[in-house]
C-alpha cells in the first residue's frame, strides 16, 4: 500500500467507501421493504380469516360441515394459503382442508362469534360462555378459524428485489468509480507535473518553470513554486555577482602587490639596461639600425609598457576634474592616432560633432582610456581595413563610438572583455580595456559592445554632460587610478 501512488490510493479509498455505502443502503432498504411487505401480507391473511369467521357463524352453530367446507375451499383457492381449519367452541375441528405449498408456514387465527341482540336469542346465557377470556356483553364465542399460509412468495420477491438492489449498487459503484477516476486524474496530473518539475529542478534544470494546473489549488501551488524558483534565481545571480566582485577585488589586490614588486625589482634594473645600451651604442659607435640593437630596444620598450600598464591600473591617484570640450578632446585623440599610425595600412575615419560638448572630466585619464579602446580597434583590424570614430550627443550624454572591421568578439567573451587580465592577444596584458572601463565608470559613464559580428565590433562610450566633481576612479587599494605621467 505504501508504494501505491496517490491516484490509486484515492481511487481505492473512494471505491471502497462507495461500495460500503451502497451495501448498507441496500441492506437497510431490503430490510425495510421485507418488513413492510410481510406486515401487509399478514394483514391481508388476517382480513381473510376474519371474513371467513364472519361467514362461518351460522355453519358453526348448526355444525354444517358441508357449508363450512365450501367456505374453506373458497379460501384455500387463495395463493399462498396452505391449510384452512374451522374449530368449534371445544376446539374440535369441524373442517380441515390443506394443500402442498412450498416454504415456511405461518398461522393466523380469528374467533367465530355469535351476536346477541337485546331481547332476542334468550336461548343462550351469556354468562355460561366456554371462552372465559375476551367476554363482552352481547357476544358469544362459538369457535375459531385458523389459516396456515406460506411466506415463500414474499421471500422470493424479497430475494429478487435484493438481487436487483445489488446489481444497481454495483452499477452505481462502478459509475461513481469511473467518475471519480476521471476527476482524480486531473488532480493527480497537476500534482505529478509539479513533482516532475521539482525533480528536474533538483537535477539542475534551473530555468524550468512549472505549468499552472487546471484547478485553483494546483494553479496557486505552481505559481508559488515558480515564485520560489525566481527568488532562488535572483539570489543565485546576486551570489554569483558578489563572488565575481570579490574575485575581482582579490585580483586587483594581487595586482597592487605585484606592481610594487615590479616597481622596485624590475623597473629600476630595466632603466639601467636601457642606459647601458645607450652608452654601449655611443662608445662602440653601433648603428641604430643594427638588427640586434633594434630587437633589444623593442623588447625594452615592450617591458616598460607592460610595467606602466600594471602601475597605471593598480596605483591609486586622485582624478582632477575640469571643464573640457569632449568633442575637441576626441579630435585630439584622432590626431594622435593619425600621427602614430601614419605608416599603417589602416584608414581612420572620424566623424566628430562640430558643436562643442562640455563636461567636467579628467582629460588626461579619459584620453588614455578612450585611446586604449581605439588602440584595441587598430589591433583587431590586423594592419588593414577601416577604424571609424564617431562622437555625438543624445539624451544628455556624450557618445564616443569606435568601430573596427576585425573578426568580432565571441558572445561568450563579451562579458569578460572588460575584466582585468582577460586578453585574446598573444602579447597583451589584458589591462587596457579594464583600465578604460574603470576610468569611464569613474566619470559616471558606461562602455558597452553594441554590435559584435564577424565583420567587426562597435564600442560605445557614454559620458554624462554634468559630472559630479567628487567622483573617484576605483583601484585595488583606495580605489583610484594613476594618471598618465604621474
């Protein structure tokens, strides 16, 4: 029983309850019917016995057995009458006729009386009646009638009615069971669906939601279950975000420690190496285009650039905000890249808004941040194609758009592109875009990837026109970033 599903438990319980109810009603109904029919049948036989007693008065007085026999034969013709006996006042039978009738017999008696009218029938002394009991003034008891009758017909009829009751009860029980099965099936179907949904969620399908049932109760249960899943999903996202933020802060703290070690242990020796190389070139009169010299100077510059990136990202600094024309600053960025990449096969298209757009920003930091985004676009083009820079104002914000024609950023990397140390370049540090995102965030702005496809990537930077002068750039220590050249 414990292994049966709730559907079958309800069905069995309901079927047993219906069968028990119909059985009790059947028995009570049959008992009442039988009692009523026997009572009415006995009343009928009693009426026949009284009728015979009234008609047998003269025959008993005169001992007319022939007349009494005729009366007895007439009554014996009634169905279920087995024996008719007429007795005199001394209980001696005057007439006794019988026939074979199946079944148990019952007996009904009726007295034969002689009615004495006032002033008449003085031959009979009412005080000398043989039947001492039941004496009444003006009545003389002269005999009695006894009728034996069979209840076989009544019992057969009761049995037939009982069988009909049973068949009707069985039919009603089956019909009620089928109706209850259909009704309970809808209830159990909704409960089973909720149980399957809970099982699949427990197996890891956290995006699954339960379908509302057809019944108000199961619908409310499904909605409550979905609300619980939504709450768990929000909590899980908040926990994941908190863990990511904690990991980020830990990474920034490690960057801060590493940058201090780099500053003391690498930058100073690297400066000595660069100075020694310059002295060696001068003393030995080595040509500047010497292949080995070019390689060494290039690697020294690369190492120095990596160290500066670490220091710029990790060392705290207090931004200095002042009123700046953002479109003029964008034109300055375009001019710098046109000069720096004059020999590259990359076309730089600039569409800078002609009107001025002023905002309180730290110009040096913002130029370096936006420059990192433009440089990333140059690197994505791999030495060819077009880099398009656009600036405009919309909804109280200054928009700076940088579009390249590289291979695009895969969807799974779009959320990671602004994280520290994430890079797809073979010689990158992964700090350029992370630094840019920090600076833009410090200016109460945002940077996003509006489009990413195999044909290129579009970065959109939004800076509000009115800047809170008390904002700071978050770094690993006190949450600030070193300005270029500090």
